[in-house]
C-alpha cells in the first residue's frame, strides 16, 4: 500500500503527464479541471465498467485498462454510429466533444 506522500507524488506526476500528452495547450490548472470534469462525467460508467472503469463483469471491457485515446475514439464511434451498442450509443449521443475529451483525460489519469 502506498503512503499518502507517495500517492500525492504519483497523482502530481499523472496530472503533469495528462497536461503534456492529452491537452498540450492547457495549463496544469486547466488540465486538473478537465480531469475533474471527466471524473464527474464518468461516474455513470461505474455501473457497467466498475470503479474507476475497471471490469465489473466478465463480458464487458474494463475501461481502466485502456488509454484515453482509445476511450475517446470509441465514444466518438458510438456517437457517430460507426460502432453500435444499445446502451453505449445512447450514452455517447448525449456527449459533447468537450465531454469526451474530459472523460478521456480522466481515464488517462487513472492508468496504472
């Protein structure tokens, strides 16, 4: 188990990585806000994908094992209809580009 101090160091490193990789034009504060927004928007994901997007059921892909770019691409595919799923297509249809960017940043931030 990690100490609180090492956890803080890891979180700061992840936030910095997200700021550099996912949102290169954002300041660190804006990247933190984007991740927070994504975390809030991804709360509904936990019903099927488990806590932090980890696999909840054997037949479902756990999003926590994926990079944000994959999450972004798949949400866009569900939204445009190029990928079909009764639940995910309906969820993605309600997401804006900013929502998808934020959710992708959140999933990137929890990568292990």
